[in-house]
C-alpha cells in the first residue's frame, strides 16, 4: 500500500470495489473508531475521577474537549508531535511509579499470589478464548490510525521497520501496567480509603489508578495519571483523525463533491474531527463499559473491514458484488452472536450455545472465514454471469433493410446466418 502511495486504508477498497462498498466499509470503521475512542475515554475518566477526585462525566468531557481541540487545529502535525511527547510521558510516568509501588510497606510479593493474577485456564472456554485471541491480533490491523503512520513515511522499507518496532515496543510498554495489576492482588487494601480491593468491589477497570493513588506519593500519582492521560490522548487523536481523514478523502472528495477545493476539504476535515469526537464522547458517557466497547470495536473491524481490505489488496479477481454480499453476511453473522458484555441478546445460536455460558463457538473467526469465502465465490459467479451476458450481446446484432424502415435482430445461429463482415 505504501508503494502505491495510498493516502488512506480505504483507497485500495475504493479503487477495486467502488463507492458503494467504501461507504459500507467506512461506516464499519467509523463505528469501530467511535467505540474504541469511547472506551479509552472512559479509561481516562475513571483515572481522573480517582486521582483528581472529579466526577466521571466531567473528566470524560474535559479530556475529550482538550484532545478534539488540538487535533482540529493541528491535525496530523499536532498528532505526530504530541505522540512523541506522550510516549515520553508514558515511559517516565509508569516507569517511575513502579519502584514506589513495589517497595510500599502494604505491598506483598507478587510470587505469593501467582495463581490469583495469572489465573487458571479453563479448558471449557478454549474455543471462545482462541476466537478472541485471533480477533485481537488480526482485528488490530485494519485501522486508519495505524495506516496513516505507515503510509506517511518515506518508503515501504521504513513502513515495515516502523510496524515491527511498534509491535515490540507495545509489548515492552505493557509491562508496567501488568506488574501494577499483579501488585494489586498482594496489597493490603484494608488500610486504604476503599477498604477492600477494587476487584472485590467490582471496580477492576479502575485498579491501576487506585494503586497509584493509594500506594505512591501524590506527585508520583500525578505523573502516573499524566502517563495514562498521554496514552489515552495519543490513541484518541489518532482515532478521530483517521476517521475524519477517510471521510474527507474517500467520502466527501470522491463521492459527495468531487470538485471540492483544498480549502473546502480542510474545513470539512476540521468539522468531521469535531463531529466524530462528539459521538465518541456521548458513547463514553452513556455506555461506560470499557472492555465491552473495546471488544466490540475490535470485532467490527475484524469481521467487517479485514476481509474487504484483504481481498482488495491480495485477491485481484474480487469485485463489488462479492464485497457487498460478504459485508452483509459478515454483519448478520457477527451481530447475530450478540455481546454478553453489553447485554446484547443473540438471535443466532451457534453450536454449543447455552443460556448460562453464552456463545462457545468461535463465531468471530467463523464470520471472517465465511465472509472471505462469500466475497470470492460471489465475485467469481458475478464474473461468469457478466462474461455470459457479454457473449450473448455479441451474438446479437441488428440488420436494417435500406429504404423500408424495417429493423431485424439476428443472432449468429439464426437461420439467416450471421451478419456479413
């Protein structure tokens, strides 16, 4: 994609499948970006509400407002520079908090609670676990926030190096959060303002800010909050910028107004940033389930967007008929499975389904595979039908008798014979 100098992730899809498919795929990516942004806004809001002691709604709105404002005015330049600053905050903030947490007098040894924080694998959930594992890996590929970085570097080689370096860096930067989560299982929470662990109080999503707040000095907790804020803002600005870029370049300029000027496009881009940020904020305020939103966002992109992008880039003989059919089938298969984290009841009961355990079948992976097969098969059939109709139209010709005004239609196998050369 870098060698073809695409601007957005939707460019190869629009080039191969056309405008209708792009609108469908963009709708899916927009939902994914909005849900993803909402989930990280809730994560930041909970952290601010714990450490700074402000209401959750105010924390979410203020965080969103700050991010949307600097993204609207700075756009890609502001995102690029703030990413560097935010990365430094993450490394320093969480890295500095670890020694204070690990040496606190109310913290025990994490080796004593290994079974608790590592947990035990239940063989009964092997299939759903593998399904979610695959979705989390491949569902993180087709995101514009990733492609807008690799497509903006100078060469395809640099894009490859950036991708590999980012993958290993993500693993390293996750270590402090994992350790803090493990430490929470060894802490003596009876001497805190909570009186009990966040997990027992059904506040497991707030474990990190509570550990920083209760077991580190105030200035360290503030730095840790800065690290969390930096991580959230870095993700949020990339997400809303990515969605607004795809809307401006692939929807507005190529479908709605093909003659839009550069100045007009800039205004549309700015307004769309505000609109997408507003939608994410509203979702964060009214659906405060971080993990549920995160999973749903990844599922939407994995099931609906990945097959389209894969076929557009790698399977040359696919077409719009197959893409539309595959998109609709994938939507029904995924939505039909429901989502227990958001209390969505399924209307498709896959094999091994139970009311208590829910879907035990790997429905996400199944939906992607079926969607890919449908795209290829329908494209192949549509191509055959098109060739057949073209052949029939070539067999039909019109003969006009000069002077009598009579027109006759003949085919190559007509008794009168084919039209002479």
